[in-house]
């Protein structure tokens, strides 16, 4: 099993885009017991990946509670870098 942050990054090489909630939903089967699989920690991981050029923000929207949802994707170069360093 990969470290959680690696699994988060690899997820973006397999989807067009995703939000923190999408990532949590996709990974909860394998990582559901991890304390770091919480929304705040996942958002932090996504923002760090964006700051490092691995992910890009694609769009924003508000949920029914008025909470901001940010969607990210791995561009071609980011996905190549992720796949180069994190093998399946």
C-alpha cells in the first residue's frame, strides 16, 4: 500500500478532475482508517501539490451549505512527473 499522499497524487493521473471530497470518496475503501483522510488534510495535500506544480485548479463552486469546492487536475507534465516518481 502506498503512503496516503502518494495515493492522492496517483488518483489525479486516473481522473479528469477531482475535489477533496472526490478524493476522499475514491480512497476511503483502502485508506478509510487513516486519520489523515479528512477533508482539511486532503485539501492541504492538494494545495501543496498545486504549489509544487503537480496539480492545477480547474474550477470552483459552492455546495448547498455555501462551502467552496475547488476542483484540481494533473496537467500532462504534472501527471508525467507523478507517474515517474510513484509507480503503480
